[in-house]
């Protein structure tokens, strides 16, 4: 991989090459990407999608929206700091091509902002609910009518792949979706592979998959433009490591903070864990003057995030050559000098937050809601695709928002579109529709 290609400003449908040196510095193409994501309906719906605690009624618990904004801020810092070091190492990128450190920050920020845009309601349990429907529910009856790859897309429904579909899918009047730069799309795809074949490896990029069969051709076009293809294998975009680090940093620290604010993790216990992470950076005099819990948490959070940002960038720059060769198998935080402290925080979050009865009970409600919606909408959509829709089917499909496709050109597209429609719903909307339709 080479940075000249990895930083491509190309967009879907371009017939001429976009050059960085010709860009308007007041509004770069990569900054346009960020703006388009912010004003998109799928991004706005994240305000009522679960980050950790479904249906939370408190005003200090994060949603997918606030989480995504925070990840984008951390991603911007990671990108700018790394970009400055990359330009020092490869001066021709700046001197001949016009790239600036802010370009790296803008790409990473935009990809980070969109990183959860494809997640279904109710967090990762929503993904599992969709997959369960096709593995063992009514959806399993379609297995014989689909290719193995198509069926695996549904059985292992992946929010990351749905995100690429949202960002890039052509619809009537909006060819190429949001028409983001290929650099941003490349940085967005954490797992540059299809759902099949499943080939477990130790490489972090092989943990999941990143695109549906419906987007395969477009994904390959993006990969070719960015120089990601090597020996018939698609490598991970280097800036994806920074996007991943931004997400890892935020959910490690912020989810932990939510647990403290909810009272699920005692303050004294929690502060000890955070202090262990930032012990070398604490200003003892300043900290001793902080009288209230929000102040103490805010101070330690800021120190923790900054420490992890600096550490992640150092790891990235140290391993840049290996990353460009596709040989760096780990997430950046896996190699962090703070790994032990990070694992301590994550383990307490798992025990006290992710596996708490309150979270599990609400996830069960969400799982049932998604099952009801898929049961109803898949039948109506498939019968409509087959030309056999009845009055009830037409009424059900009339509830789908204008411009949202459920019926596709094939059975696979129809089932995928229907799954993605359910995935697009907010937590509250999904629950309300399921109650209205299924009781």
C-alpha cells in the first residue's frame, strides 16, 4: 500500500481525478464527508439507539449518537498527530501533492463518526437477533433459495457491513449513497472481507466481515483505487487502525463512566482503576481541589483519553511499515503499554454493566421486538417480491418510510433490504412498531 493511493479523494461516479493540491482549504473533500454523515437520517437515528443501556431514561448515559461524536473527536486527534509524523517521514506527500496533517485527521474523524451508523437497535444483541431469525426462525426456510454467501450475510448480520451499505448504496435520485471519498470509505471498513469463507486467523481484520454480497463489486472498486489489493487479498486501510483505536478508547473509558454515573460501579472503586491508568500524569494538587464526583471523573477521563491517544499514535508510527504491508495483526490498544489497566477496566464493565440484570432484561425485550418485526416484514416483502401480496401485506409495507426499499430485484436483496430496514429503526421505534403489530 502507498499513501498516495490511500488518501484518494475519488467519489462514486467521478470521471476526472481529484487532486489534493487543487482542493479548497476552507472546505476539504474529507471535511465534506463529515458534513454529509452528520446531516444524514441514519446518523440522526443514532440518538435513540443503545450504546450500553437500552431504554435508559437518565440524561447522562451515552447513546450511539453521543458515542459516535466522541469517537470522531478522538479519531480526529489520532489522525492529526499521526498525519504530522507521516508527513515528516514522507515529505513528498506535502511538498508535491499538498497533503496536510489535518487531512489525516479529517478522514479518521469522518470514518469514526460513521463507525456505528449501520448498527441495529438494542446494540449488538440486535445483530444477534437478526441472525437468530435466519438461523433458527422463520428466515431459515429461505436457506435453500439462497447462495451460501447470501445466506451467511443474513445469519451473521453485521452492523459494519450494513454501515457500508448505508453510506454507499445507490437509490433513485441518490447514486452512490452519500458519495463519500474512497479514502474515508476505506478507513471505515474495519474488516475488508466477505461473510464467507470463514477463515479464522490471528489478524484483527479477520474477526468479522465488512461488506454484504450486494456491495461486493463496489467494495472491490474502492479497494482497487486505494491500492488495498495484494495477491488477491484485500488489506486493511492503515487509518482504520486509528478509527478502531478511537472506538476502543471511548468505549473503554466512557462505558465505564456511565456505569459509575448509574451507581453500578462504586466511585471509590472506579476512581482507583482510572488513577492506575493515568498515575504518571495526575496533578495531585489540582485533583485534590476537585470537590464533586463529576469534576473528578471529567479530569481523570480527559487524562486517560489523552494518554491512550498518545500511546496509540506511537504504536501506529512505530509499526507503519508493517501496517502498510498488511502484516500488523493487532489492534493498536492490544500493544498498548496500558494494556493491563485497560483490561481491568473492561472486565469490571463486563461484570457490572454489560452483564447486569437490567441490561440483559432490556436486551431480551429488544430481541423479541426484532423477531416480531422480521417475522412480519419478511413475509410481506417476500410475497410482494413474488407478486402474491395480500391486503395485510400491503398495509404492513405502507408503514415503511418513503424512500426505504424492502422489496429488491431478487429474494436475497428483498431479505437483506428488509433486515436493513429493521436495523435502521431506533430502539423506541422498533419497540413501538413491534407492540402495535405483534402485541
